[in-house]
C-alpha cells in the first residue's frame, strides 16, 4: 500500500509539472494534468488488480 501512495504522489507531481509546462499563458492546463494523472491511477489500479488475482491463483492452486 505504501508503494501505491508513493507512486501516485510521484505521478501527481509529474502531471502538475507537465500541466504547468504546456499551459502557455494560463496558470495550469487542468485537462492535460488531470488526464495524465487519470492514466497513472488507471495503470496503478490495473497493476494492483493483476497482483491480487495472481496471488489468489497461487493460493487456490495449493
């Protein structure tokens, strides 16, 4: 769980930084930052789900 929080915090910072870099005259491009963070959350969720499903397969096979 600690790895998940650290990973999402890292991706949040990267997403905000990219949003600031591509914003131009605006303060922050929320669409870009939010989209990148949504992709990161989906990827981490998929990784967490795959890890749990593999662990369940190992338990039921014994």
